C-alpha cells in the first residue's frame, strides 16, 4: 500500500503546487505520418544563457509537456546550465493531429533534426513511465551522434504484462485518470479528420488494452494490441543498448510493478545501469534525498530528489 500512497501523494502535491519554471518558447515540427498526411508536433524549449547541451524530456501515458512531474528535472538542468526540451508526444498537445504509441522513435529522431536544436553539441534523453519506455527504445537505435546518454524512470519494459497489471481492478482510479486524457486527445483528432471509432464508442473504453486494441493498433498498422506489445516492448532491446543508459524504478511501484519486467532486466547490456529505489511509487517519491541501490560504477551521491539525481547522472555525460 505504500506504493499507492507515494504515487497519489506525488501526483496531488505536484498538481496543487507545481514548481515554477524558467521561461520557455514554443517549438513546432511537421512530419510525414503516412496515409493521414502531415502531422504537427510541439514542444517547449528552455535555454539558460550560453547553454551548449540539451536535455529532452518525454512525459508518460496521458501526460503532456505541461505535466508537473517534469518540472523538477527542468529546474535542476537549468540550474546546471543545461537547456531542456519538453516534448508533447504525438497528439498530447490536444491539437487534434494524431495519437502516439510507446515506440514512436521516429518522432524523437525528427526532433533531433530540428534546425533550432542544431546549436546543441551534446544531448540526453529523460523519460517518465511510457515516455521512459520510448527513451529506452531510442537507446537501442542510432538516432543522432550528439545523443550521449539516456535515462528512464518507472518505465514499463514488457507492454503486455504492464497493461495487464494496470488494467487490474484495484487501479481503477489511476486508469480512469489516464483514459480521460487519452479520450480527450481522441476527441480532438475526431474533430479534424476521419477516425476508426465514433467518440461514443471510445467513451466506453475502460482499459488500456482496449485502447491499444481499438485505437493504437489499427491507427499504426499493428494486427492487434498483442502484436503492438510484441513489436514495441523495450525489454527485448535492452541487450542492444550501447549508449550510457540509466534505468530507475521503484520497488513498490503499483502501476508498473517490478514483477512485470524482472526477466527483461537480466538481458541488459553492460551500458545499462539500474537504480532500484526502495521507497516510492509510480513517479512519486518521498520529499528530499531518495537512496537507490547503486551500480558498481555509480558515482552520483544520494543527494536531492530522484529527479535531481537522474539529472546529475545525465550531466556527467553532457559535460
């Protein structure tokens, strides 16, 4: 039950009292999305004076660039002179362009090629939950020579097992919150272009697996949710990672429980460090320093929140 407590406490605390952010400017990008034509992506870029390195942040399922759990890392990076780019995964800005899924690494590749990011010589990725899964997929691919390090927090590694865990009855509150955001995204798309299901049918979706089966799979060319999970899960790719990568998770995470990915951890390459955090929930942790099980080559001290520790680990590679 402690994992539920930290998950809810973290969400409520960040929502009611979000950290103030440095000034940011809007960035946009148009990509070719195949049969549906051009899709526009958006993000928020914050650049401290004389910054030459960039940290790209990816939110979780149902989130956006405005999700408050991103803010501590933005501020920690800014204080260290590192620029940040908070992505809106495809459609998360509610502009009705399209829907994202957990393996759209082409979108990240397109952002890396954005002209306004050419000034940065070193780039790192940090992803939360499903955004962390996306970042781990990126770690297994050669996206850009400037990409030097990747980190994930509370990321699922086996999409099938994590969907089954998330859809269990005791997570109804979390699931309803996430699905409410996903359905809002769908309604915006339905206002702009033909969609596969009427919004009244989408309103009846009550599980993540249903969402993936009825919305994600047909839109992105998967045969089914199971096919999507099999093709996109990051777990089988962990052995291919060559970039320095940090995979951090909470032992008591009720949303992405460790039992859903312990098998995948055994397949990690030597480039992957693992932080096992004993106290905390899903992207929700006690205030102040949160210790973790250190890797043999871990040189980050247990100071600052989990978010700050992740940023400091990435900064080792950005410096």
